[in-house]
């Protein structure tokens, strides 16, 4: 199933992150795809702000992983795998210490971790839309997609397979 949204600016991208935060507050795996500068980290910033992170939110481009521990919430792992040389490096940085059922994984450039990453609950593809961005959210989870539609105020998602 798929939902498409046009995001007029960075504030709209952060707001979409807030919607994802409400739907996935208990944990899960989010794949974030898009070219450099597409808004992946902006979306993560909105999600983290909605969950209560007050400090700086930067893409962990060089460290690969940033972990956010919030009182009363599952840990949040923000991964930027752009500079990952081998998927086995994910073992070395400790991601297997966190169960995706009891934490929230936000993964930029997930294709670089293929074979070592769990399947996503939702994929978010961000692309240029002229005067803004286009977000395509995909999932096989009908309940999750229905909740996203309700939060976004959109109609039922279109049927399609996540890529």
C-alpha cells in the first residue's frame, strides 16, 4: 500500500516526521530513501522533536549511528549508512544490541545495509517535486497505513507493493 504527499517546505517535511512519530512511538523500522539533500534528516528531526528530543539533530554521516534514549520510550536509532563500506559493519557499531521490536530504527540509505537490516514497517521515499518534495510512504501493514491516513487526513492508501 502507498500514500503520496507533497511537502511544500522543510516545515511540512518535519510535520510528516511528527506524524510518523505518533504512529510508530512504540517502535519499528523506517527506511528513508532519497538523493542527497532530499530531506531524510529533516524528516528524522521532525520525528525526534515530536518524541521529545530537544538537542541538535544531525545526520550521523560519519559515525553511522546516533542513539537517542528518552525516558519512558523505546530507544531510537538514527542510522545514516551512506558511508557504510560493508553491511557487516552494522555488527561492529552495535545495532544488533537493539531489537527492532523494542526500539525505533530510522535508517537512511538502507540499501547499503542489505542483508543485515530487519524488514521495514514503512519505507519513506523522498524526491524533488519542483517547489518542494514528494514523499511516498509504503508498507504491507494495512493497520499502520490506515493510521497514517487518519493522521494525515487522507483517503485510503493505494494498493501496491513496497519496494
